C-alpha cells in the first residue's frame, strides 16, 4: 500500500525580532499539525535569541540566512538547497522580500503549494514595490492571502485584482487569559493604586506611541502608561516624556516576554497606530478581558469588540484620552474575551491555512 509523504512546511519571514508577524508565525508553527520550519532571511541565530528569548524553545526549527542589504542571489540558492534537504512540501511567505526569495526558491524546487500573506498594504503606495509585487504574483502564482478584509480591499485597489483571499489572524486564547491584576503589576514593578494604560508595539513612528503620550498629558494624574517594546524611537519618546513632565507616570518596560501578565496588569489597552494591517495586540489584550482603545486604521476595526472597546481616529490625542476616560467609568456590555474566542482563535487561522495548502499542493 502506497503511503503519502509527511508534510513539511516552511514559513519565510524577513527577520525574527519581536513583532506581530513574527509572533503569528511562531503560533502557526506551534499549532500546525505538520512539521514546520521558519526561515529568517536576515540575522543570525545568536542575534535573534539574544534579542528575543522566546525563540529559544523553537531553536531547532529556526533557520537564519544572515542576508545583507540589497538583492542577494546567494540567498535564493541557499533556500533551494535547504528546501530540498528538508523535503519541504509547502512554503508560506510573509511580505514582499520573503515572497521574492522564498517564492523563487519554492518554484525552482517544484513545490506546488506556495502561499503568500499580505499583512498590510501601505508599502504598495510605492510604485517600485507595486511593480515588483505585480511581477512576482504574476510569475509565481501563489495562493494570495490578506490577513484582514481592509487589507484585501486596499491590495485590490493598488494592484487591480480580485484574487486575494482573506484569512484573519488569530492568537492563542489558552495562553492569553484573564489574571490577577495586582500580582501582574508587582511582577513589572508597576504602581498598584493607579489607572494603568498599556501599549505593546515596536517603538517605531508608525505605531504612534508619541500620540499616546500626548493623550496621557490630557488625563488626570492618577492615569499612568506602561509601554512594552523596543525600537528606533525609544530615546525620542523618553525625551518627549521628560519634556512633558510625565516621567513619574510613564513606565518603559522594554521587550516583554511574558505578554499575558503585561495585559493582565492593565485597566485599558491602547494601540495608537498611524498605519496597520491586522494587529494582534488588541486581540491579546481583549482575550485577557482588557477593554481597548484602537485607532481606526487598516484592519483594526476587525479586531475590536464594538461593545467593550473603542475605535478612534489616528493622530487625535484628545480623542484617545476621551475614549480612555469613558472606558474607565462605563461598564462594557460584552466580555471582550468572548469576542476573541469567536473571532480571533489561532486554531481557526491554522485550519484555514492548512486547508489552503492542501488545496494548492
């Protein structure tokens, strides 16, 4: 009797540093029924492990190609060798760089199942990127996915296509659960007797932490802000806090490995992004039963429980402050965790991708 070969999947990302795409990829690897390897175009194992210790349990399933800036054909050759060596049967790329390298390597290896996910669309505003994306999609013909309806619509507008499927992101709802607020605050050395706002995101201009700091200045002194994450704007944000006289009320925590405890410490979560795809952090916060204030950009409206959380316009600190005040005093009508259980379970995301891989393989 002929037996089928075991499936081995490859996830290809630009880098493995703390972020939404990278967290999603780890969850896809963790929950898939198939053996999965993650290929990072940039960086080395040592650099990644030092920067993001949560990678350590997956060390034997991570491959780093240490790609340098600019187009490097050697990376395609390396992926061809690696895909062949590991007998990869399905390739899933995230963003345009991984599509270029991982997509070309997969087709050279004769791998039938190639999935490409768009996690945002604003990069397609650039004409060169738009041209490259069109060429790659036309030549490689992947199963093309957007992680939110809003992203799919924007991609369709930019590239004049209707071929984009939607598979929404999910989180591990067994990991992100309600917890003891005071215990969580002690863990991070956060004050117990304040109303605590939290933000978890890379410290980059696109994430808008500067707007949230301005919003904090509009709130009473009993409101504090805890910021989880690291990035290029850290020093500028700390300078902004000092200039605004908010040093005692803003707590920079750096990269946080225990994210469930971070959310459990909060009264309100806020993501003040200027641009987004479909962010994971609002799902994580709401799964911990924390109401959220999110800027209405990208696919954010698709991850917010309308009965317990609030959407606000971007770049509007007064609107953010008002929404935070309202959530602090008004009892919400629906448990935000129930919304995530129905709309944002990683197991549903994994099933959808596994089904797509089977159909295209």
